[in-house]
């Protein structure tokens, strides 16, 4: 998954899972299971594309964080960066120090103007509705916190980082260097599709599905 070759394949529309499976079949190595192979591909692309010092001169970079351990933050567009900051604020409202996948979903909605929020609106999900459902699951919010400005660096839980990693895979698979709010949303959708964490139940509770959200994003990208 390293170097320009991987990026060229992705930009040409190659399915890396399929390429990997065919290559393994050719050389006689047992292919990984579907879920494990997808996770492995995501990890390799994540490691390759976000390695410190790689691709810093291309794509929309709004703020380079001091924390080298989270290089994916370098790839956020202005809207996505705002959504992540708002996700941190949502986490603090619920008494959590780290923003998880559920807080990122709220942050995408709170950002309001990006394709991520608009796609959720298109499937009938609003910020007020999502907060109401969140309070039923996470407990009542304890404070009203506004998003701090840079150079504040959001703290992300394991599930929050996983959403960002999968968002990067979504962006690169579409030939984009930067992660926008719709990529963040599709990172959350991938979690739901893989049956991981709170994502599957969250979409169900909100009255929508992974397929519906993906279609809403696709429709907005065509406009």
C-alpha cells in the first residue's frame, strides 16, 4: 500500500481488495477474510498516505497540528476541521474528554453547511433530533460548549480515530487528497457497514441506513 503505485491504482478506480485477492490467488497465498482484508487495506493506505512528511504540499490543508501521532488531521478541509472541533465540543457537553464516533456524527450536523450535514438532512436527520437521541443513550448534556479556535487540537477516542481513518480511505478512493465533511460521514457509514461500535445502532435509531446515507452523499456530489 505504499508509494505512488497505490495512489495511481486508486485514482484509476481500482478496488484494492480485489487486486489483493487476485494477486494472492496468483502467488498461492490464502486471501484474508472480507472484513479483515478491508481493515487491512484501510490500515495500509492510512499508513502510506498519512506518514509524516508525505503529500504535505498537495490538497487543502487548513492547520498542521503539533501532535504527530494524529497525521490524518493534516488532511482535513476547513469544513471537516470545523466538524471535528464541534465533535469535541459535543463530547465535552456529555462529559467525555475524547470525541468518539457518535460525537463526530453530531459535529458533522453542527457544522451545518457541508455536504455531510446536507446529506443527513436529506435522509431526515437533524441536529436537534440527533441530540435528543444521544441524550437518551448518553445521558443529558451537562454544559454548553462552543468550538475552540486553532491551535486547539481535538482529542479523539479509538472509535473517533477509526472514523477519520476510514474517511481518509473514502477520500483517496475518490481521488481526493483532502477529507471533507461528506468523507467524515462516509467514514461513519463504513463503521456501520462493518457492524462496528455504535454506528449501526445510531443510524437505525435515527431512522435511516448506511445505504440511504451513501446514496444521499452520491446525489449531492452529482449536483
